[in-house]
C-alpha cells in the first residue's frame, strides 16, 4: 500500500515528466538542458545587426526557435550573436535570416 507521501512524490514525478514531454513544442518553453537529445546535425552562428539590448535581441532567439529543424538558439552575453543548433547537417540559412527579419533585425552568418 502506498503512503500519502509516496503518492505525492509519484504525482510530482508524473507532472515533471509531462512537462518535459510537452516543453518546447511551440509554446515558448524550452526543454531543460539536462534532458538528453540526439546530437544536432550542425551549428550556425548568426551576427545580429542593430541589436541594442538583450531583451530586444531575445526576440530573434524566440523567432529562430520556431523555424523547422532548429533544436535550440542561444544568444551570447552581448546580444549581438546567436548560436543556432539544427537537426540537419547542411541547413539552408534563408529561413534563419527570415526569422531574424520577422523579429525586426538584420542578420548574417557570422565568421568563426
């Protein structure tokens, strides 16, 4: 027989698993870094032009996450570059640049 404390722990675990399964599915939530994923196919770094502050440049990050094949997008600490992890090996950067434009910024592929 399960004790009440065990039932609470089980309920919390089920809610946590449910959250992980639905996180990042177009809701704006990101899957926590501790959740294992398949290795990404490629990484593209974009330079964001005209970015004046991190909250403004974060719009680009949010738009990029909506692009098909994008696993993750992370801004650097200055908000001028964003690293995009993709599930495909040879990505078309056009949709990435269009996502930046939808957020109100011009972007280009950054040189390493």
